[in-house]
C-alpha cells in the first residue's frame, strides 16, 4: 500500500500530531458535539439528517455537508424492510468508530494496516422492548466483534495490543459499554 510522505493508514500524521498538541494546550478543544434531526415516516420508518458539529462550544463552519439516514425494521419485526434497522446502525456506528480508532492509533504507533475487517453481531431480547418482562433489558444483551487485521510490519501480538487499545479508546464502544445519561424532553 503506497502512502504519502507522512500519511499512514490514510491518516495524516502531521495533522494528528497537530491535533494532539492543540488539545494538550487547550483541553476545551476536546469537547465535541454532534447533532441530528429525525422525522418519523410512519410505522417503523424514520429519516434523519445530520446537523451542526460543535467543538469547544463553537460550530465548526468548515463542515457544511449534511448526511441523510433512513431506518426501518425487517418485516418480521413489524417494519416494511425499506432500510437498515436502528440496531444495524448501532453496529455501523461501532464499526466506523473502531475503524477510525484503529487507523489513528496504528498510525501514531507506526503500524501499517494492510487490511481491517470487522464481523459484528448484536443480540436483543424483545420481551424488554414489548414490555412483556420488566426484568428484561430493552437494550442490547451483547455485542460481539471479531477483528480481522493484517499488517506487514507488526506481528499478531502487536495487533492484539492495538485491538486492546482500540477497545479502551473507542468513543462509541465506551458509549455502548458504560451507562450514559440520555435526557429526553417533550417540546
């Protein structure tokens, strides 16, 4: 895999170091907020569009693009199967965050990734969602991730250390693995 002068795994290492230095000098820059607006489309369908991204309380003006999402449920789960399910988006969010965390932390350590594939599964017990068993959690029971990573310059032990590091530093994994306050208000 050919890389630009100081790019590794598609990560600009100079920009990464600049970000690390900037956050060390001004820790408020580490505070980032993402926004999204969602509209119900009937049944189990909804559409959403990304909104502003803020860093240290200020809107990041350079990010003007907006991205659309559609979700639905499979027919067997009362949907019309027109889009990915919210559970699949959870897996996608975790996969995306893992990819970012793998690429960034590998680049900062000089590890060249020649491939990275994630096989993911999430289990739910619908008794919680349906209100049939108040002792059954409505959320996921377990998420399993199998990492397939290869590197021309790092042995399996080094890739295992990187995988362990990714688990500790992935923001989405941390969000899923630990309780997060979710404030829901009727406007």
